[in-house]
C-alpha cells in the first residue's frame, strides 16, 4: 500500500514523457552547448558524465549497507552516494530535454525505440525511488530494487545512445 503513490507517480512521469515525446513535433535543436563539435557529441559526453557518476551509486550503496564485508563504511560514504546521484541526475536532465524536445520519442529502428523506452523508464523509476526514499516505513527491499532499476535504466540509456555514438562516429568533443 505504501508503494502505490510512488509507483503511480513514476508511471505518470514515464508515460507523460513518452506521450510528450511522441506528440511533440521535433525541432532538431533544443540545447546548444558551446565547446562541442555538435549536439550529438554534447549529449554523448553529458550522458557519459552522468553514467560515470551513476557507477558510484551501487558501489557506495554496497559499502553503506555493509554488503562489502572487508570494507568498513567511512563517514563520507553517504555524502558520496547522495552527491554522485545528484550529479548523475543533473547531467541527465539536459540530455533528456534535448532528446524529448529536439528528437521526440522515436521508433524507426529497434535501438532507437529501446533508447526512447529506457529514457522514459529511467525518469519514471527515478521519480518512484525519490518518493519512496522519503518514507521511513518502506520495506527494506524497496530502495535497492528501485535504485537498481534507476541504475540499470541510466546505464542502458547510455549504452543505446552514447556508446553507439562513440563507436560509430568516434570519440571526440
């Protein structure tokens, strides 16, 4: 019963993003960032920073919750976990804005459809996790489950776009 509101809110966010992306006429341009060779490169690099920050999430969570037996949790691990998550989200937002506004929800090819679905999943799962995080009465399995979905979503979004971009056009700014 405690999960109904967070899960519904996450579902609303995911579906709303997908519907907006599908119905909105793509503009081709949304975020113009100086210092990059193009918008795709800017998105790929911002998403890569986001993914790198996200990699800290499971490692720091395992240490925080005592799942790494040979490491005693240092006092700063909670701060590292929170701030790496904040930075991952901070760098993901302009990428999502560009994807939704400039490109829309696309389904022309399987990779692009999967990327669009995973992007919506990521932001919906993130919403669910953040709302569940604030309720101390949640069962112990809730945060690891939603944290895992958020992590998997973000890394999968990176794999279906940024890694694809770097492997097809080369690594450059």
